[in-house]
């Protein structure tokens, strides 16, 4: 087919319906942008969380339908039917939403376009003369691409349910169709010469003339395949967690046109999308199951705390009973001490004496002896004390003398630690085994109150 200078029947936004659709699409986008205002309240926080849940690593499928038209078609329109300006468009696809910012997917779209030559006058200068032509192409577009949510420039917007996706990618167009034509042929043959029969033809009286008339129809098949680059703007609104509706505008630029493919294909379509996400009922069920699980966990923790508190109370009760027994023992010791003081008062003329007992061959006294010594030291605090250290007869004389000196030194140091100044601990005498005591009586330090 020869390429001709084309007078396009439809310019972008030239048709009133296309104008209405595109203005509605742009108006929706502007309205969404106006509502994209930040707000930091907790309600918006919940909306953002739901938006992120619905649009983070989720799949969706959609169907779409609307109107299409083509520009740059190399087939001239002549007195065409007004209904041929627009054509239906149907299709669908699937997307994988990586994040609220971006999603990728594939799409199929069927559409058609039609051109008509309804000639009001016939050019009879050449035969056959074309009287009518009708050109119909069916378009199958397959593409893959990516879309970017421009509304995520306002992540804290009020309208979390409304999003605008701008997309591009690349695709392949498969098209096939037919041109139906009607042609007339009127000729005259005179003197063996055939010419078109037209007004003003001369007829010779001495010639034989043959006039021939015919009507011919043609059906010529056309096909082309072409790569294209799409650009789309898609406004979507969430009806609920799974369903979204939208309005989509798209323009496809075709390459390798080969004189018959259009320059651009344009679409305005309504979309219905299904998101493969859990339903609100399931989300609420999981939410409340989580709450119940947390309550059970808290109950178990409280039970463990009660058991631990009971065990602690039992330990405190046992400790209190032990302290009560110790208090009773101390009271008994106090009573015994008071009794002993009364006895000491009765014998106050006799010198007060205390013995610090040691084990055989040892200069260390036991803890019980230390406690007795402390108790004695508190009872005679501020008095003058004399100390006599001894050793039993087993062993050499020199060793026993040294052992008694160490015992004396140990007791003196203990009394000083209790608060006695050393000048109140005089005299300090170590006699070794001089008293010749072979048993425990020889292994002590005798403290006498002066």
C-alpha cells in the first residue's frame, strides 16, 4: 500500500468523549495530590501500615476495558462514518507489587481501529475507479513493564486508599486485518482502442464502438508486527483490602511501522483489580488470635510469678521462724547472762577470770571461742586486764614457750580489735609449760580483771 498524506480523523483530546475521559483522569490525579497532606496521628499510622501490608511483596490480577483510537494510520479517510473514530479495548494482566513505591507485571490488550473511504465523487480518469473502501485492523498488544507510585512522595498523606501509578516498559504488537474495496470500470473500445468512458468522449460515425461496464469488489489482507514503548497513568482507589477500581490512560509508540502500522495507539480504560492478600476477616482473626495468645502468655507468666512469690513467702516464713528461734535462744542467753551477773555480783570480791581455750599444738582459737571472747570483752570494756598464756607439757620446753607466746599475741590482738587500748592489757605473761599441766588446762590463755 502506498503511503499517502493523511488527514487524521482524531487528534489527541479532539473527540468530546476522549476529552471528558482524559479530563476526568487528570482531575482525579490532581484531587489526589491535593489530598496528599501530612498528618502524624495514630489513625494515619494504621492506614500506612495497612497500605504497606497490601502493597509489599503481593500479587494481583486485573481486567480492563474502555476505548481506543489510533493516529498516523497510512490510510486516508474520506467522508468517513463518525462512529469509526473510536474502538473498544479489552484486556487484563497481573502485577507483583514489590513495595508501595513500585510494581512490575505483564499485560495483554486487544483493540482495533477502522478507516473508511466513502467517496462522494468518482475519479473516472483511470479505470477501475474506486467507489468505496473500508479498512479494519485487529490489534493484540503484549507488554511487560514497571509502574511507580508517585503518591509515595507523600507517605503521610490522608488518602492512603488512592494511588497514582506512572508506568512504562516495552511490548510487541501483533496486528492483522482486511481492506474491503468497491471499484467501477466503464470503458469504450473504438477502432481497437480502449479508453475510460467519461463525459466529453468523441464518437466517430464511421466507427464501431463497444462500451463495457463492470463492478468489482476486493478483499485485501494486511498484517504487521511492531515493537512499541508504552507510557501510562493509572489512578486507583481501594474499595477494600482485595478490590481496587481505577481509571487508566495509556499511549503506545510503535516502531518499524512499514507504512501500514499507526504511529500511536491511545487508550482510556476502567480497571478492576483483585489483590491476593488475606481478607479483613482473616486479618482480624489472626489479630485476635495474637491477642489471645499474648493473654495466655501473660497468664502463664503471672502464674509463674505467683508460684515464685509463694516460694519466696515460704522462704520468708521459714526464715522468720528461724529468727524467732534465734531470738528465743538469745533471750535465754540473756537470761542466763543476767543470772550469771547476779552470781558474779555475789562473788564480786573474787577476781573475774576468762579462759581462751586452744587445741593441742595450735595458736588459733575456734570461732566459738572467739564469740565467747568478744562477749567477755564487751562485759569488761574499760577495765584493766592481765593475761597469762600457757602450753601443755608434751613437746620441748623451747617450743612450748614459743607456742604460749603466739597464743598470748593472738588473744591480745583480738582484744585490741574489740576496742581495748594496749595499756589496759597489762601485764602480758607467757610461761610455756612451767606449770607442768599435760592436759587441756595447759592449753589456754587466762584473762583476769584487775
